[in-house]
C-alpha cells in the first residue's frame, strides 16, 4: 500500500506524518506492506530539509528521521499512490488542482479518519509542534483503524 502525506511546504506536517507513520507500522511489524512518502502543494520549500521545529519534536519522541528533501506533488503521484492525505482543506483544494479529479476517492484530510474531523494547523505559523504532533498521531491512529477494519493490512 502506498501512502502520500501532503501539506503546504513539505517541511513540517507531511514529513512529520510520514516519519510517525513509518514508526507506527515498524512497531506493528508491517513495514513491508507499505511505501510511505510526503510532498508539498507549493514549490516555496522545494529542495529544503525538514524544519528544525518538526525535527526537534520527532527526535524528542524518538521517531527516526530520514534524509528528507521537500518536493511538490505531481499529477503522476495520483496514479502511484493508494492514499493521498492532506493536512487541511486548502491542501485538499491544491492537491486536486495539481492532480485533477479524485476519480478513485484517494484524497482525504488526515483527521477525516477520526471522530473529530478538522484541519491540522501549520506549526510553521503557530509554533505549536506539540499540538501538531498530537493531531497527526490522532489522525494516523484513525487511519490505521480504518485500514485494519477494511482488511487492507
């Protein structure tokens, strides 16, 4: 299963989601069933690494960080991935602008898999990486429950 996490710049929320999800599936012993990546809707951070606030929070939580380089989502990504998970409504609009119609219902907000659907605020603006981390973990747990209920993993 291929999962792509998407936010505005691909330096905070989407790489956090990528690395937290990789940690979650590794602990469940199912890493071999997944390919995980992240991307941006904009080009403003293209080529940059993970933002220090995001990497600091992940390190604090003992989450392994890879050699992240920000990239923009492409129309080809729609065909390559099974799920494209944005962090907020503006991400969803921009993802659809880039990839076209969501004919296969692959595009969702991460927190739509929870009992409390909402946007995940951008910590680059809020400075609150703890809240962002908690929201992402909530979303990833909901997403995992969704996958498990549908026997997809």
